[in-house]
C-alpha cells in the first residue's frame, strides 16, 4: 500500500499570498496518477487536479499541480477567501487507492 | 448527480444498507466507489465496483462485513453493511470514477453529499 504524507498539516496565510502544499508518496506513483481535492466544512470533497497536473473543468488557473514519482505539489498562486479549506491528495496508480492526511489552509 | 441515503444510528452488531442514486451520466459505464470519513478525520476508500459489476474491492477494515452492489437498471449503487462496529462511524460518500484510466480504480469525480452512519449503543 502506498502511504501519502502531506505537509504541512496546517498552513496559516493571509489572502493574496501563495500557498504551496506537498504530498510525498512512500513509493513511486504509477503514471503520476495523483489527484488533489478541496473540502470545505460540511461539504463533500471536490476534485481539483488529476494526473498530477490537469485542472478539473472550471477550476481557476490560480490552482496548479506539479510533480512526479514520489513528490507532488499543489500551488495556489494567490489565495482567495474561498480557498481556505482542507486539501487532500490521492494516488490511483495502484490498489488500494490511498489518501494523504490532509493540509488545512487557514486565514492568517 | 449522486444522492446517498440510508444512513442513521445503529447499535454495534447491527446492519444498514446505503443507497446512491446517480443521474446525469451513463451509470453502467462507470466504476463506482464508497469513501468514508470518520468525524474530524481523513478519507478512506472503503469499496469499489466495476461498471459491469464483477470486479469489486474491499478495504481490509470492512472485508467480510460489507458488500457492494449495483443495479444498473435503477442507476443505483448500494453498500450493505453488516456486523457494524463503533469504528465504522463516519460519513459515507458515493463517488464516480473519473474519466479514462482503464487500468486503475481511478480518482473520484463527482462525490455525493454523503450520508452519516453512527454506530453506538
């Protein structure tokens, strides 16, 4: 089973700043099958990125994904008020599918 | 597009059946999954089923107790949960596999709003 470790656990930033979230895999993720989700309180997760770098339909271009192998990054170039949420990575390159523990992005 | 139901309060050892009605896409063409989230915790892939039904996956934590199934004529996904434990308490989300990736159980897009299962005496 691939273990995904997200860091930091919490990120406190003011609106307008750049956020950089990390997701590290315990072994290489096949085909860079790595997705990112955003979850707001009381809501279901929402797909942001698949295939490590492909934005979901309608996603603002301030969100970008990068990385390969075992190291992946989600970057939010300029935080908007609606971006404060918990972010999860998920690998789907091998079974079982696994998720990281999440990064909470809070308003500073 | 995905609407779950069937959650509720049940005693340890009890059973529940969750349902997820899909709309807006060709249900039979897609692998579907159940993902759960315990209160204040992260996400866990619980079970998955292929579009045609035969292929299934169960997490070790639920194997032998939960059964996933689908009725493509009703655009509905099910999760039969037996021998429930306190640690099964969670929001259960129904999720559709994303496009492509014939060789993978895939990522999830979209997700339903979830249904809460509480196991307590």
